[in-house]
C-alpha cells in the first residue's frame, strides 16, 4: 500500500504530536453522554464566600450574613499573620470550619427567603380575615360551608409564619456564636496555644450542625 506521506497524514490529523490525533479524535466520541443522561454537576466556585449573593437573602438577615463574611475574612487575616508551624496549620483547618459555617448560614437565610415568598403568595392577611369572618358566622349559628377549608388554610399560613420567625431567631443566635468563636480563635492565635484550639473546633462543629438543622427544618417543610 502506498504511503500517503507525512504532509497528507498531518492533513487528516494523524501525524505524531498533532493535538487532534486519531486517539484523541476517537476519545471525543467515547466521552459523549448517552442519550437521556443528566450532565455532570458544575464544579464548585473557586471562592465560595466570594460567590455569595446577598440579593437572595431577606433584607433583615443580610446584616447577619455580612457579619459572618467579615468574620471569615478576619480569620484568614489572622491565619496569614501567623508564622508557619503547628499553630498556623491548626488555624487553617479551623478556617475551613468557619467557611462551612458562613456558607451554611447563607444557605439557611436563602431558604428563609424562599419560604417567605411562598408564604406571601398565600396572602396571610386575607387568609386570617376570611377565617375570622367565617368563625364569627359559625358563632352566630350560621357556619359557612367553606369553614373547614378556611381553617386549614389559616393553619398552614400560621405554621409557616411561626417557622420563619423561629428560623430568624435561631439564625441570629447562631451567627453571634460564630462571631464569638472567631474572636476566640484570634485570641488563642495571639497566645500561640494550639492545644487550646481543640475546644474551639468543637464549638464550630456545633454551629455548623445547628445551622444545618435549621435549614433542614425549612427544606422539609412543604
């Protein structure tokens, strides 16, 4: 068989060292997704804290999220000011927990906003007034046929309002604990005591777990 020559082989993508050789050409087809399969999830952002969108957070919770972001920034500054060694390594590891706490706080605040939008669509004032009017008719001896449905709607609205109020209160308390943990970490960094940071790690773990519980209560509410 006649050799097609180096120039011709390169022309069809078969010459050695060419970026789109036969092996890579075929690999493109091997990597194609099968029909009907979901695309892979996007990679996480390089800077998760920098990717936080305060526009998704209810305005009254934005200060808490902003404080948490500042606390994370302060932690990074404290860690960067420490000389290389066990203390800095420990602070770096705890910094990951601080970041997890900030992101969990943000995700929970976003979820509060989502529940609020659903709640607003149910017209809480209108639901309350309609139920009270039906109750007055029932007390006068003329219960309207829609009383049971109005009561169910009123109950759902009240439970959602209570859920949001409870989440607000818990978020503020947990945010204060996160800030306290960061301040404690800065204090321990000054005293250069890596062993004392063990208790701080437990505190940060507790903060992240409690935030997760609050968000889960909001996620599971349908």
